[in-house]
């Protein structure tokens, strides 16, 4: 079981790193108005990575028996994740004006950093 947990945690951390790096890159492309943002793989790959991230997160929560709305740190992560997704949608797709998209992207990056800090410390107040 320890080997499975370790592999799952490594998968989760790798998916976090890939998801964050790709979101950052997509945000840069949005800032620069690059057509790369419209390529098919750029629209598909984040969903694949985020699906692996979500499945591994749920499995890890079950294994360590800590659940949102029961444990404060996990509740904070879920709430921040929902805000991150919303800001990411505005930044990459739905923001009509560039200043709004940039602001949403920066807020999403701060939320991403908060989520990672909460995960590392298992504390909703990681600082």
C-alpha cells in the first residue's frame, strides 16, 4: 500500500507541476496574443492533465482519510481550486477585455501558489 500511495502522490505532484506550468505558458501566450493558444493540443492536453490531477487527488484523500468540509486544509484547497478554475476560465477564454484577462491570470497564479502552500503544510493558513 505504501508503494501505491507513493506512486499516486508522485503522479499528483507531477500533474500539479504540469498543470501549473502549462497554465503559466498559456497565460503568456494570451498576453502576447499568440495564435498558439488556439491549437488543438493546447485546448485538449490541459483537460487530460487536470483529469489525472483530480482523480489522483480524490484517491489520495480517500487513502489518507481526509475530506473536504471535514478537514479545514482540504476545504480551503477545494474552495481555492474553484476560484482558480473560474479565474483561469476568464483569463484564457472568457475575458472580453485584455486588462480583465491579465488580472484574472495573475489572481489565478496567486491562487495556484496558495493551493500548493496549503497542500504542503496541510494548513489553510500556510504562511
